[in-house]
C-alpha cells in the first residue's frame, strides 16, 4: 500500500478533477502490474493496472489507495472491470466521499463475493483530505501568492518581473498543480498577464482563470480575452453591460453573475462556491491587494506564498503589502517544510492557517 501511495503521489495535483490514485495487481504475492491515474484524470489507476492483465484464469489481488469507483463517465466503472478480470481480493486505504462513489464500489464488489480489506494509509496522513472535503461541501481549498520587494512593494518601475528566474519558474509549477487562478480586474488591466503555466511539458496543465470584475471593465484587447478560446476563462460581474456581455460571450468567456453586497463588494464565499460548483477543487489568488485583503478578512485563505526580492524602493511606487505580511505573521503558522530559499537575493515564506 505504501508503494501504491508513492505511485499516486507522482501525479498528485495534476489529475483534475479526479483524485490521483495508485494501484497494484498481485499474483502469488508478486507485483505483476501497476497503474496510476492519468494526467488530467484519465485513465483511472485501477483500469490502468487491470487492462494489462491478459489471463482471467488466475486469482489476483488488487491494492488501491482509494475506494474503486462504480459509475461510468469519461472512464468505465473500475469495480465492474475488477469483477471481469477475476480479482478475488481488493485491499484499499481511503474511502471516497464523492457522492458518485461513497461506498457503492465496495458494496458492488462485496455482493459479487470479492473479499474486501482496508489497510491504513501509512504513506502520508490525509492524502485525500482535500478531495474528500471538497466532495462534502464543494468549497475549494484556497491558496494565495504575492511577490514584493524587501520593503513589501509589488511594483518596480521598468521591471515586468519582481522575482528572479527561479521563483518565476516556481510560480508556474504552482499553477500546474492548481485547478483555478483568481485575480481582480485591475491586475488584468494593469499587468496584462496570461496566467497560464509556461513550463515546457506542463503547458497542458494551465489552470482555469477567474476574474472579479463587477462592472465588466476588463480591457477587451487584454491577453486574457485573446486567449479565452484556449484556456477556460470566467468573469464574475454584478452590473449589466450588454455590449461587454455579448462581446465576451463571443470570445468564449463565461460570465457568472454575483450581486454586490451593501458595501458594493462581492461575497467571497459566493465566489468560491461558484468555482467549486464548476468542479474546481482549489484556487490560487494572485492579486491584487484588494482581492487578497477581501479573502483574508473572511479567513478564507488556507496557504499563502509570500515571495520577496532584496530591493528597497520608493514607498510611493505601488501598493504596500506590509499589513498583509504582518497579518500573516500574527494569524498564520510558518510552514518550514514547504518553505525554501532559492537564491541569495530572493526568498519565499510559506504561511498556513
């Protein structure tokens, strides 16, 4: 089972929107096949391992890190395939709280006289916690990231990037492991980002993009709009603008209406719930200051990546993130396991609620 979890960990975070699972097939206590959930979620690990089995005469055992599914969608039913391949014993670790699974696979196998055993996960505690939490409440896990100077300003005149090449690549690695990115419209209009993953071989793992834009002020010539036919793009809005709605719809931008509250702000919980209902299990907030403060105020951010370079700049250059940094120090825990220093003039601090 420990080996099965090591397999699952190879694709952990890049199997949207399915969890990453590892599976092993044994015959006479020897591993004869293995499987892992494919990048993007297909094929399922059990199916991947079982399809390599040619003979149906032998009695096999299957080890799986997660309860096998018993429904058909993009993938066939794993439990049904287990029965067809003459598996006589299934050993699994964690239950799947997804309403489509949730015990159905185990009951089907048991009803077909296949022995079921549970083996405790000894690889990593709570490996499927994010998946199972999401399956129960449809609330995505929330990450946030910001890059500033040493004195907490996020803009340096004449420089498009604040951090060095190593932290820039780390940003793209983070994006490859995240389902969705969320920013405010000012970030789009001022920085004109593309918000995709630009690591060779990982470009197909670019997250969906969500923009908070109450009055639909997004620049129609922005890179976000121009690339919306290739990368899933959503805009949260509150005020009707028929011209923009029609224009953006033609560009394949999906528009989601969320009313403003009495402070003329969108409810961040409604934003997250809308993202979750679309199937996105986690989201990375990349700016700007008001967006980050909005989600911090409601205690909705689970982990915060704070990048810093070694520059000291004029305090009038941009918004200061000093208060955000102070809030993190006082209300979050430093995660030393995740935190790494990549080069002398750049650093990263990781805070976890």
